[in-house]
């Protein structure tokens, strides 16, 4: 019985050590790219500067997140998790973006010809992308979570 109790104690200690050292993903993992101005029109709101939050923290989404347009107005916390050297901006943390556009719409200002990388889950304006990533990268791996 003493051996079994010690074994359980060791397993609990090992589990506690692993959870303290292994980062736990809080959201989904996908890709992010960027696009440049002009940012209008958008699929969600058409024309108008008032649709964009301050500091240009907004995004266009691909099919994975579009949800037949229900994504419009949703907010996501996004952080760079790319493993490549120099991909993520050191100390950048997390940014919160508002969804304003659909990357697969031909009428969108975020349409494929303007994207740094086609097929990303999130396409950020350059200013938002550069807040978390090296601007020389065409795309990065990100963790994102709806808030």
C-alpha cells in the first residue's frame, strides 16, 4: 500500500510539473497574413471609416471563420505562435481584432490579389500584422480565440 501511495504522489507531482512548463493553447491555431490600404469597401459594412476600430485592429476572415457572414463584428484575441526564427515580434503578446471583411469576396478590399499570402484564416491590415509579427514575413502561425 505504501508503494502505491508513493507512486500516486510521484504521478501527481509529475503532472503538476508538466502543466507548469508546457504552454497550454487557449484557442484555435491557424494562419494570418496581411493586406494594405485602401481597406474599403468591406463585405460586412461596405463604405465608411467608422467601421474600423482605433489603431486599425481589424481583420478579414476566410471560410473557416466566415460563418455565412455571422463573423461580422466578432472580436478575436490573436497572438503569433510561429516557431521560425524572427517570425513573431518579441514581446508582442496578444492583439484584439474586429472582423469587418471576408477574404474570398471579389468585392472585398481584402480579396486574394491584395493578400500577402492566400488562404490564411485571418488577414490583418499591415499595422495589426506588424504589431505581432516581423513585417518581412508573408504569413505567420497564430493562435486565436473569439472573445
